[in-house]
């Protein structure tokens, strides 16, 4: 289709084309070439859904080029114009045969259908066995051939690209619904955006909070044989995985700073606890980790803290990404995702100050990071990675709401008004 519409996309990306005879072979093709590309574009929603269903562990941006309803109507109009004596009731739709009579069977039924064909296909694909979908081409050809031989149809309108040549080989009149150039470009443009978004997220900062059975009492372990073994495991893992770890010892274990793409790699797309498993295999030490990824370092640390809280309770590793959804236990085979509801005091503070729950939690995280409840607008701006003007607005909202006080003013050494020092009333927020 790219060459058919003379689309010049080579200056934006490198495109390679792969053909397949049947949809059942598509997942194999996808797995064979998975590591070579940043993203994939396939023809049809069904092809995309089959890949996602059969290759759940192979996750990269994938889009489908699917004909819109208007493109079907364009083909219908062309057929009517070219074949004035054509009976629309005798023009079959290929989808009718493989969807087991769940969709419209001919043009009038297509026009009267109150749902889009893509929505019908998605509903069918998600509710019928995968094996049946994999035999879609055979079902289309077999059903159309039977109807053709019985004399109940005159033509098949086809959108299943791998079934269309098979219908032609059987001598069954068929018309293919080609997507427009705008549809093709739209799908590829969406794919490019998905790839760029994925790359951007991989550069997000990440923080790991790690504890083990050796220091679960919360006492900083200092120099001990177990602690030295744990440190050695972290250094070896860092070297083997080229993770770029920055490791700090903390009261309850370790804080590790890295990048989001590293966490994605060592957790195998957020499914497994690669670091915890490595430590256990190398040392026999059972460790649990709170993995956190965020748009800023403060948010990553906050997410790691929330994941670590769940990890300490379950003695299993958990993860929270920038979407603020807690995932875990990792590697258990019983992984669950659930949104973490903010404590009641934080929600009440949000209502009283007009700030979002996330903003208040991030301010508390900065206070924890600074290890003090007093800060200037510049301190908060640096911690949140926002402008000083925004930091001032946040602090003033807390001040008006009764969640902060001004303790003193600090001279900056430059001309102008001295900086206010705010004391955040963390106990009122429950932090």
C-alpha cells in the first residue's frame, strides 16, 4: 500500500515489508523479527489483535491499517456504478464467513448495522477461540465457495488481505476494500508517535528501594558479611546488565537510582523481579524491591516508596510506573494491577488547598527527600523540577489552607525581597 500510494516515508524511518499467506503464521513472523524493529504496522485490526493475544510477552508499539466504514461505502458505490444490474443482497462480506455469522452478511445488512464493523470484529476476536481466528482465511474461502457454487452470491467484498488472492484463485468474483492514503498515513503517524512516546518514557528516572530478610528489622546493617554479599551482588548485577546503578545505603536496605529503560529490561517488561531473582540465585538472600518510575526523580522516588510499602507487607517485589498503578507481586504468576487510593488526610488537604492529590504527595516526597519540613520556594522548585513561580503558588495554597506556616525569611545575598522559609505541617497531611 505504501508503494501503491507513492508515499515517501524513507526520510522519516526505515521500512521493511513482510508477507504472510495465512494469519496463523503472522505471530511466528512477528517473533522472528521482533528484535530488529522499534514498531510494527499490520493490515487489519484482526492481525494486530492476533499478535497481541498470541505474543503477550513481546510488547512493542503496534498499529493496524484498517479500512474505515467510508472506504467500504466508496467500494459499494464503485460496484453499483460499474455493475448496474448488481443485486446488493447478493454481494457477500468476507467477515460474515469467518466471524461465524455474527456480522452483516451483505451490503444492505452492513448499511443497517448500528455498530462499526471494526467494533464487531474486535468483539468477536476477543470472545472466540484463537484457533478459529487462525483459520479465518480457510473459513472465508470455504464459505464463499459454497455460496458461489450454490448460486446464492454473485460477488464477495473482501478486506482480509490474505484471503483475497485465495478467492481469486478459486474463480470467485471478489472486490478488495483498499484503505485510503490518509488511513495509511494516519496509522503510520500514530505508530511513530507511539515509538517516540515509548523512547521518552524509557528516559524517565527510576528508583529502587531494596530490603532483605537480613535487615527487615529496619536497622541499618552497616558492615556485616551478609551486607557485603548483598553489595557484591548489586555491583556484579550492575556490571553484567550495564544498568548504571547509583547505590546508596539506607536504614531499611538500599536506594538505587537508574533509568526507566533499565527497570523495563530487568523486569522483563514489568513482569518479573530480575534483580531479586539474581540476588537469590547468587547469594541465597531473599530480597524484595519497590521499583518506581516517574516523570521526575521526586515522582520516581515516591512511586518506589509506595511499591516498597507493598513489598514489605508481602515480602515480594512490586512496581509503580508513571501511571501511578501498583503492579505486583512481580514474578509470582498472580500479578495484579490496582490504583492506590490516597490517604484520607491527603485527600482532605487537596480539597482545602485546591491542589491535586498528586501535587501534595510530591511535596511531601520532597520534604522526605530533603529530610526536613522547612523549605523555600527554590528548594521546592528544585525538588519538583518546576518553576519557582509554580512552587510559590503551591506553598501559598498550603499556607492559606492551613497546611504550612512561614517560619522566617532568608536573605539571598542578592537585591530584592528575602526568601520565605515555609514549614510544611506534615502531621496534618498524615505524612
